[in-house]
């Protein structure tokens, strides 16, 4: 049984032109589309059309999540209308987009903004992945996010699309932060968020669980969709 997809279309702009194609929002591990409601509303207010996908992130491996849930939902949103699709993702959602970009698609992956993506994996998975409780909470996809060179994030290669990455440098979970080398947001290190081929990178004062609700992250996401880079003058 599939999980219902949230498809919300904003009104057209006053000049009748669509703004930067369709924007698909992909939440992170053990989250839902609700986590992106604030971001989605802000995008709609700017005239973007949105598709906020909810998928069972803790039940299946990344490959199955993409093929059985995310891509079918994107096709429902796309409706053979949109040939280029932009994405904004949180955490594991960024890894899903990287995997999506390796597949044979009916659309082009346009501009992508990743929020706190574990692009090189997370030491938290390295440390806790063997525990039954971690596996029960995070499922098979969570176990794919280690820093091992053979893990999913480390075998997908460089970005093949216009990519901007925003990550945080604040943590509210100092136990998890103690497992991570270097500055981090409580789940992912700043260095792990980076990806070869990215067009721009931004560090803001935000935590991993709430970065998608951060005002700066929201405004910078919209700026990247318009300009293919972030506004560093406001940092």
C-alpha cells in the first residue's frame, strides 16, 4: 500500500508565467511532509508550484523508496506538464535526489537545494547502526547512510545537476555531536554535507531537525532557485 502524496499547486503568477518549474519537497529520515509545510507555504507565496511528498522513509531501502514511492508521486505531480523539476530536500532526502538522478527519467533534474544532507554519510550511523533500537527506529534506509566508502552516499558520485547545499553549525544533541568529527548540526558534519560538483555551499546558525523551518534557509532556497547561487552578502 502506498502512502498518499500531497500535491499542492500555487496560483499562477500575475503575468501568467510559471516560476522555475515544479518544486518537489523531500523530507528526511523518520520525518513526514509536515516538516516542510513552512517551506512549502513560503514557496507557494512566491508563485512556485509545489509537490510535497510523504514517503515511508523507515520501512524500505533507498532504492525501493525511490522506485516504489517517490518517483511515482513525482509523476503524479508532473502530469506530463513539467519537463524540468527542482527539488528542496532535508537530510536523507538529498541522497534520494542523488539516486533519482542516476535513473532513467521522464524529466530533467533542475536546481536542487539540499538542507543538511549526509553526502559522505554520518558517523552517528557508524556508531549506533549496530544497535537494535537504532535499526528499529531508522529502518534499512538509515543503515545505508554510514561513512563507509561502499555506503550509498559514497557511491553515487558527484552532482550532475545545479546544486546548492545549506547546512547548520548548531546542535541540540550533544551526545550525537560527540560522535561526529568537526563542526556539526547534531547529525551531520559540515564536511560531510559537501559534495563534489556543487555550485554553492552555505553554513547557517541552525540545527539538523529544524533547518527546514529556518527563515534564512527558506529565503536562501528561494534565492538559489532564482539565481543558481546563494546570497552571501546577507551572511
